[in-house]
C-alpha cells in the first residue's frame, strides 16, 4: 500500500491542531485567557501576545434540573369535555401556552413534556433554577387566557387631592434623605461604596458601588452628566448639590473624565434617484449626479441652507439640511468618512451612498467627552405610582370563552393559508359590535397577555365568523390555530405532584461526576502509555482533542447536561479509547507478520475500521431509539452518547491516523520498537515464534 504524501499529512495535522485550539478555547475560555496573560508576563517588556477572547466565547454550559436545582411539577389535564379526536391537539396547545409562559418568565432551558398513561394526560414541567415552588405554580397557572383587545384612546385620569398630598409628602422625605446622604458623602473619611449599599434604591448600580460606567452628554444619564459639566467638578469629587430627575434624587460623584473620539456637526443636500433607498424622486441616477455637480459649484457657507431647502430630497431639507451632532457609527460609512475628511466650514463634492448623492457642509467638530459616574439614587413618587400609564390596548368583553373553534383555511383564489374563527351566539354579537366601531382599525388577539395577531378590520362582521389573513406558512397557520384553540377549549390542568431539587445536591453530584471522569481518564492514559508506548501517547492526544470537541459541541448545539448526560459522555470516552485499542492491536499484528511500519499503520487502520464502524453503528441506532422514545433523562444520556460516538469515530480514524502517519516519518520515531506493546501478555514461546518470523 503506497504511503500517504507527507505534505497531505502535515496539512491534516495542522487542521486538527486548529480545530483543537478552537474547540479548547470555546469549551474552556478562561484557560486560554489565563495562558495568554501568563505568556505575556514572562517578559519585562510586553510581548504583545495577550489576545483575550471576546465575551461571546464565554457561553455557559446548560445544566439540567438535577445539576442546577429547581422545581419539578406534574399536572393532570381534564379531558372529560373534549372529544377523543381533539385530545392530541388540545394537550399540545396547553403545552405550547405553558412553554411560552415559562420562557417569558426567563427560566433557562425549561422542559415541558406530555405523557399519556391509560386515559390520563399529564404535563411534566421541569424548571431549572427555580427554587420557589409557589412562584413556579403561580407562573404556570391553570388555564390559558385568550383575549380580543381594541386600541386604547382614553386619557389617564387626574390624581385626587389625597394622592397629590401623599406624593408630595413622600418626595419631601426622599429629598431630605438625599440631602443627608450628600452630607455623609462629603465627610473626609466617607466610604462612598458603603453609603451606596446602605441607601441607594437603584439595584443595578448598587451592586457595583453605585457605578454607572462612562456616560456621555447625550446618553441615558444626560441629566446627571449635565450637572457634572455645569458644576465643573474635578475627578474624585461630588456634585455639590442633589441632582433631581423626573423619577429620583441623585447624589453624584465624578470618578474620571476622558475623551473618546470626535463628533461632528454638519448639514447636507441630498439628491436621491430612482432605485435609491427611501427615495420617491423621479430623477435618474445620472440626472441626480449632474444636479449634485451643479449645486457643488454654487454652494457656499452662506447659501448652503437655502440650497438645501430648495433642492434637498431628504427629510432635513426643510430645516436647511441640518443634521445636528453625530458621532462615530451614526452615519453610513461613506458619509462619515467624507465628513471626517473635511475641515470645519468646508463643503464636499458629491458623495454617493445608498440614499443618493450628498453635498456635506461641516459646520463644527469637538471631542467626545465621557464621564465615569457613581451615584446614590433615592427614588421619588411619581404620577404613575398612583395612575398606571394607559396601555396601547384595552380589553373588550370578547375572549376565548366565546370562541367555538379555530381552523386552518385556504384562500379560494391565492390558496394562501388563513386562520378561521367561529364564535358562539354571545361571541357573534360581541364581535359584530367590536368590528362595527373599529372599521379600518386594528383589533389585537392576545394569548396569555402577549399579542399573537393584530389584524385590521375591513368591514362589519355579523355572521360570527372571521378570517385572520397574513403572510402565513402552513405550519405558522396551524400553530396560530392551535394557540387559539388552546385558549378557547376548556382544558383545565390540576397540580398532582410537586418536588424541589436543591442546587447543593446538584453541585455535589456534578463535582463527583467530574472527578470520576478525570480519574478514569488518567487511569486509561497511564495504561495506554505503558502498554502501547508511542501509539498510546497518540491515543491520549486524540482523546484530549476528542474531549475538547465534545465539550465545545455541548455549548454550540446546545446540550442540557444532566447526570445521565454526563454518564453518556464518560461512557463515550471509553468507547473512543476502545476504537484506538482495536486499531493498535491490528497494527501490532501487522508488524508481527513482517510488514513495514508505514504499511502496518495503513493496514491496521483499514482492517480495524470495519469493526469500529459496525460497533459504533449499532450504538448510534440504540441512541436514536432511546432519544425518540424515552423520557427526558434518558434522552440526555442518548444525546451525549450519540454525539460522543460520532466524534470518537473522527478521533480514531482521522486524528489518530494523521498523528501516527506524521510521527512514523520522523527520525528516531521510525523505530518499530516504539510501536510494539511495552507489556506483552503472550507466552514466551509465542513471542519467540513471532521474533523468528521477523
């Protein structure tokens, strides 16, 4: 068998090393960051090698209920009033609603599944990280809520005299507290972080000692920055008075001031043309460019505003083309680059962007100042504490109680999928009244407080039937119909069992599992080194690459890790080693038969592949069956084992073979003794026979 070209082998090994570095950095980014910082610190002068991975690399592993802790709930669905033919759709609709409720709550990787035992339907809900069972139960509720809402145009009510007096009293007390805090912060030995922790109502900044980070004059804390600039305080000093904003009183401290780039003030004349973005002009591109060149010859600082009012097709034209101040990244790149290149007072030639041709008049330029602020925030009482702000939508009396059913239909002419609604007698009358007063206006359909469709009423509907149209695909139309039916059908669910899983138990189990995996890895590595020598070292390297790729895939897929999933991963590690053992045993036999080292390597892999393929294929079939037919805990085991088996085949056939091909062509590493077992358990007679053959 001809040897593989060395260049091809080197390229394969290089690809494997790149893959290993990428997978290792993704699976353990802290290790990369620590190592790069340490390399950089080995020299008194910076080596310039300290690339810290960006934040999106630091993706956390998803932990299941048994590792993270949380809540396990089992509900029974009452299907007594639902026809048998609609059981599957009804329970799927309830499950869909519960999943959206849980996702809106912000639970990481919730698991909601259905189970049928005899005639009973159950919903099993696992909420990792939720330890308060009462909170979880109230979150899920008992029945989905379907509502029809119309636009709310009613103004909010005025405060009563009692409410006004109460708000004034609370704000007077809040101001007095802010004054006391300011006085305490001005003391020579004041600990501002401690003052923040004891007094601030802003939870977001309180945990950071009141830090708001660097802020700009046009940012979210513009009022605080304005007071800092107005008072002229220096770094490390307090604003000398309490700063009042709409919702709070603030004690503000300036930590540091810096410049961050430059911002510009400019005006422009825009001449758009047919085909440009957001353009309704009749000009062709050539005509727009010719007109821009003509105006460029006429424009001066004095007449620029008048030319913009007369000729500009942009929204700023009536204002003389004024754009105000803008910083880096606020304009399209072509416009920003051209404006940066201008001197203050200068006018550019035509600059083309996706919006057309621009003439730019740069009127001013200044450095962008940023201020590192810390604060103590004392909240004020506001009108909204007494009268909540009016919502965009208001309830009608029509809800899921009056909806008989929702079905998927198709437009008779375009054949596009639609969602049909059928109401009962009460709903028919209510729907007619709603559509009569909202012709030409939207009516929103809410499920569990979230809008799922906002169709516009085209005419009064009196027949008790309606159609929701839109750019639906068939799956989307089915999903919407199922959600509507879930809100309309009486499918109550009753809590049967509840269980809280402690996070401490999960941490202990996780640590024990990781220790077991590490000990197993070390024992296997020691055995492979002692028995297989150089191939054993190759197997250890391949196993390390295998582990890094596996862990990286767990983040990318992502895989929710449970104890059973970790067990599947550890088992797959053993199977990865098993594939290498099959290959090395074949290699050993080929060497005993008198083959050259390179030939023995190729033949060993070729002969071992059939056994590896068949054994792994049967395991993958078992994993597939387990994944699609079992419960969630077994699914985790099946998924991690299946992924591990696939990666182990790559590790054994590609990684191990490429490394052996590379090492077997290097000087002293060509010695066949390095590829024979270090511990031979055959009888001395058999060994002597093999030696005589060689």
